[in-house]
C-alpha cells in the first residue's frame, strides 16, 4: 500500500469525525503506514446560499458533496475517500470502486429535533433541506410549514434550539457522531419514515487495482454492506439521487434474510407509494431491484416523473 496513504474528506467537523471513526481500526491494523488527511471542498461546502442541493449539484458537476473528492481520487491526489454514503451517487466514477462498507453502521433513522410530531402546533415551521424529508413530513403532517435549511449539523440544530424554527429534521447518525442529540427530540420510525439509502453508513472509495484497494479489500462488514447495497440498488433502479424523495431501509432479520422497506413520496406529501420484501442476503441487488419494481407498478414512476418535470 506504500508508506503513506492520503485520505480525502470534506472539511466539516462531522466529515473529520467520520474519517477518525474509519481510520482508528485501520491504523492499528497497519502500524507501519502513515495516514495523512486531506481536506477537499465540494460545491455544497462552497455554496451555502443556493436553497436546494439539486441546484448546487447542477453547477458542481454532478454531485453537491462528492464530485471534487472523486476527481482528486482519480487524479491520484488522494488514495482513499471517506464519504457519508448517502451523499454518494449510485454510480461512482470510472476507475474507482467502493470497498466493503465499514461497520458498525450508525443509527439509520431521522430525528425531529426541538419537538415531537404530536407536540408540534398546527402550522408549525420545520426546517430541512432534503426533498425526501420534506415529502415524508408533509405526508404525516400536511399542516406543517416546511422550509429549506442548509449548513452543518450544529448550525441547523441551533435553528430549532435557539433560533426561528419550531423543529428541524436531522440524521441520528450525525447527531450521535457529534454528541449533539438535543434533550427534546423524537426519533422517527424507519418503517414509517424510511431514511435515505446509505444513511448512517460510510462509503470508502478507492482507485481500482491501487495498492490501497488491494490491502484494504478485506476491511468492512459484509452484513452492513449487503443492506446498503440493496438500498442503493433500489435507488439506482429508480434513477434517483439525493434530490429525489426516495427512502429505503435494509436490515438483516433474526432469520438471516435481508429485509427492505422503501417509499417514494410526492414533494407535497399527497401521494406516497410504499413497498417491502425480503430475500437472501447473498443477492442484495436483486432484492433492491424487486422492491423498486413493486414501487413502479404501484405508481412511483408517475410521482418521480412529476418531480423531474418541476
């Protein structure tokens, strides 16, 4: 692998925490290797004004949170990229690949911070920048005033705890990693409020056939990996991304089967198509494709077509 391995990540405190989480056991396993971290700013980091990530992605070359990191990996500027897997497109850059997903996976769920759903008054203002969260919130509480917010986890959380919003929705994974879970909150049931595909998991991207890829090939957790592969396969079948309101939650049951729950929701929350199923853990992509097909049969294609038009 070489004496030095350069690890790229975004600049936020959460991104740095994720690198530390992944690197701790790896560094112990390879004590003779020097690991160096390198910060890479993405379009979503530089542009904090544009209200939606979909708009940022158009000017960032494809992804608001991974384009520049992938470019640095391809050109050899870094050897490994540590992503929040939910931010990484389902199709990675040619010449690169994802390693087996590390474990354990953090909490996959979303958290309503500042209130519970039941305690939010009629017409309460809730902040979130993710179309999926907007859509799923409105499906559960159509009376809410959901407004777009962006920024790092502490900044968004402060909008609810000290600022102008009644509540915000954030990922439990980020709150846990930063030890910022607020006193008043509700963890949302992933069967009713399925998370983004890959949420809570890290994506470790390397160049194909590189020394780093060969040495790190056996790292990771196969059970976590099959869950996120099923989720990402479903998203790929629906031709979705972070700007599309698709939720998916994969998990291994006590019987050893892989279970997948998914939902596609219109942006105004008035239409929602749900599907779930189970299959052998050895073929997660097949299960993802199967659940995606169920969603399409029951109307998801129409919902997604309307969203893409707008």
